[in-house]
C-alpha cells in the first residue's frame, strides 16, 4: 500500500510540474497529458474518500479533531 501511494504521489507531482511550468507538449500529446492529470487527481481523491469512509465505518461517527 505504501509503495502504491508513493508512486501515485510521484506521478501526480510530475504531471503537476509539467502542467505548471509550461513544458512544450505537441498538440497530439496534450490530450493524454490532460487525461493523465485528471486520472491522477481522481485516483487521489478516490483513495482519500475510501480511507475516510473506512474510518467512519470503524467508528460509526465522524472523527473528532
């Protein structure tokens, strides 16, 4: 689990760097870059929601801060 999370975070950071630093991407590859960015964010949000859901299932109520 830890390695998968680390790889996902690394992939997200690489794509974020490419998007924010104006790396020149040919027009044919721009769609793949955008879809990769979308899918990495979606996977991160999905994983976060799954962990939150598991926490709520264990306690039966929201966690206290």
